[in-house]
C-alpha cells in the first residue's frame, strides 16, 4: 500500500474520526450512536495515509516525491 493521502487530508481525516468517535462515546443516546462508530474509517485512513477509495479511483492528494 502506497500512501495516497496528503498531509492536510490526513489531518482532516484524523480530526473527523476523533470527532465521530467522541460523539458515539459521549453523545446523547439518540439511537443513531452507531453512526459515530463509522469514525473508525477516517481515523484509520488518516493514520495510515492510504485511502481505499482513492486507490480504486486512481486519485490521491499526496504530492509526488514526499
């Protein structure tokens, strides 16, 4: 797996993942708390720098040579 997510993209993914998990853990019991657990996906893609959707579509936000 080659990294295909740039620095800004990774930071935004990490922030979104942490926020979504925080809502799932500490948010009100609205019945939709399970949606917050989807925050694991952006968290993992932010940590690894590899996005499967980018890989499938052939795009990426990472600059070449970095």
